[in-house]
C-alpha cells in the first residue's frame, strides 16, 4: 500500500517509549478533550454534554485505550492497513454510542499533540505520523 511508504519505521526504542507512556497518553488526551468542550461543540453536541462528564470520560478512555493498542500493533507489524480497518469499524460502531465522526477527529488530533508533548523527541518523530495518518483517514471516511 502506498501509505506504508509515507509512514516511518518505528524503532524498538520508540515503541518502548510509547508503551511506557501509554497510561499517561490516555489520561492526558482524555483530559484535554474533555477540557475542550467548546471545540467538540463546533462539530456537534459534545460527549461531555450529551453523556455527562463521568460517562464521557469512561467512553473516551475505553476508546482511546483501544486505539492505542491498535496503534501499537500497527507500529509493531508495520501494517498501516490496520488503521483503515479500525477507522471503518469506528465509523459503523460509534454512532450507536452517540459518538460523532467529528468527535473522533478531535480525539485523534488531540492524541497527536499529546504524543508530541509526552514522548521523547526522537520517539515522537517516529510515532506522531501514525496518529496524523489516522486523522487523515478519518476525514476521508466522513
């Protein structure tokens, strides 16, 4: 696939840094998304409003944990097609939970920023493009 050529190979060191930081990545990303309620609102009703703060936090945490496990697999195997498969599934599944595609974009954009902020610079350089690819693919699916 041509996308594979645009994504860097992830070194064992970067993958280890990502795995070590994963709990902090989830916590920080969810906190930022919930704090940006007005940004989510520009796309539609915010989860933190429609579901309540505790339920929104739980849903974002569970969803992001799944995304990061998939991202780990993608980086470990060098198989970017998995990203597209996951996002296609997300498109079908999340509306049943009241999650809009635009909210997924906000979450993924925030994830990319958090990865940049929390990972060592060299690791971020290898990993952030994967989150950015997810944003692009999510937009294509909308």
